[in-house]
C-alpha cells in the first residue's frame, strides 16, 4: 500500500474531521485516510495511483485549505 501526506489547514473539530475523511475516502483509489490534527496532516492510503487534484477538491469541498503534498 502506498501513501501520500497532505498538508492542510482548517477547522479540526471532530465533526469537521469526520466530514473531511468521508469526502476524501470517496475519491476513487483511496483505501483509507487518517488525520494528524497536531501536525495539520492528512495521510491518504491507496493501492493504485490516485489523482491528487481530486483529493485536493475533496479536501476543499470539506471546508479545509489544501496547502500541498508533503514527503
């Protein structure tokens, strides 16, 4: 399984995080996702290549700011 780390900014309340995870997990190819609220990171897990533009759209639709992809 592969992963990408997304830097984000947004409201880190529990309902907001649930919404973010719901939106991100609906992106084709995403197997799982986790949020590190202390570091402001979203880690997405996938088996096949994913379209990071779709991940960005899901993050922004959930009300978060997509700041870029980390290491």
